[in-house]
C-alpha cells in the first residue's frame, strides 16, 4: 500500500478520503485534535463518518462530523483511498417506514417539550409531572390545565393557578375538581416528604 500524506488549506471533504487516516481540528475554537479513519462521507449531507478507537474489526467508536465544522487548514490525511462497498438501494416502503418513525420521534419529543412549563418553579414542574402520571395535563402559561378527556376544551377541565394549592383548583365538574384536589394533595405530600 502506498502512503500519502497531504496537508493543505482549501482541501474539501470528499469520498476520496474514505479509508485514509485523518487528523484535524474543529472550527469550534478548542485545540482538540481529532484522529481516526474516514469510514464514509456523504456528499448530500456533507457528513463525514470517522472511525475512532478501533479494537479489532468489529468494535469501534464512530463520530459524525459536518464537513463545514472541520478546520480545513489543519487537515492531514495519510494512507490510501479505500472505495466503500456500494450500498444496496433502499425500497420506497422502507423509506416510508423510516420517515414515519422519524415523524413519530419528532412528535414524541415535541410532546415532551410541551410538558415542560416556561418560567415555572421547580415545585410547579414536579407537581405537573406528578399530576401528568395519571391525568391529561398541559401548561397554559403558568397555569396547569387538567383535562377530563383527550381533545377537551380547557374550560371543560380543571385549572390550577400558581402557587398550585388545593384552594386554587377551579373547574365546572365538581366531581373532577375533587379528584384533582385529592391527587394534588398527594403530590404535595410526596414532594414535601
């Protein structure tokens, strides 16, 4: 195998880097030096896959780097290019499943984000989390809304205003208000313990 070492400014990441040993720094400003074998490069996403800390043929750490994050003036390549094996085409059905899973994951993360109150105390968030374990809850600014059924309008549920005490639980359905008060009391006791 012939060995090639190149260091130059203006060099752009490319599939020709595959199989070569790469040493470089990131533009982020720290002087951390990254070193590893270029496993793959995706032109469409400008993503470099670096294989680091390889132990034998089956165990390694992989780092994904955006090409734009590399300080190209620090790039040093050593070795010869290894042409990666072609990836078999992916069926449309598989792509559809991947997109569906991605959409579900994004929706799940957005739902998690909606469960975090803005500008609320730690205690308020703990109370919300406790209520949300057994009830449908959402934030309305700093108020906690507890809904009886999915898709209910906020006025058909229960509103708990800061400082989230039992006397601040308000709603039209007295039975549901009593249930929310009982759960809120239990959560307050659990947090205080």
